[in-house]
C-alpha cells in the first residue's frame, strides 16, 4: 500500500475534518493530515513559502465565502509551476450539476461523497500516487 507525506482537508465543518482525519490515519495512507476550515485558509497555507508541500487535498464544495470551485479557480492562478497537488472533491452534494462541473475541471481528479471511508482513501492514494 502506498503512503504519501501530507493530505489537506478543506471543509468548514470541524466535525467532518476530525472524522476524516481519523479515517485517513486509520487507513495509514499519509504521514500527516492538515485540516483547515476555509478555502481562504487553504490558499494561505499553500502560498506560504515555508509550508511543507501538500500531496493531496480533499475539498468540500459548499463553504461560506469561497466555495470549493472558487478555491480551484483561485489556486490555479496563484500556484507555482513546481506545485503538484492532487485535488479530490469530498462533499455531501449528490447534485448532478456539481458532479458535472467537477468533471469539467481538469484540476479536480475525482468526486467523492461524504463520509470518506478508508477504502476510498486507499483507492485515491493508490490511483494518483
């Protein structure tokens, strides 16, 4: 089984972040889980020059101020060419409109509905790393 250095959870729900971090640790797919509760906080972390690199982001869609889709657009404008982050939508939205929009964005590699399971975490890590 593959293991990556860092996974970031971007979700405005603290409870979801705590639960998903637990699932990721139990699945043993990462050395470190970083949780943030807004897209803005994720962008700030990724823009910080001294921050350890993120390998994978599990990104919620529906967040206040900046949605997951807004995050993807903003991140693509500010990321450095050396940054290679895999983004997976992790959301409670089963909306066909959201799924189609996510599929239309090449930056979003996969669309997963909550809650995250160990099997899905292992599948994502094995598929993209």
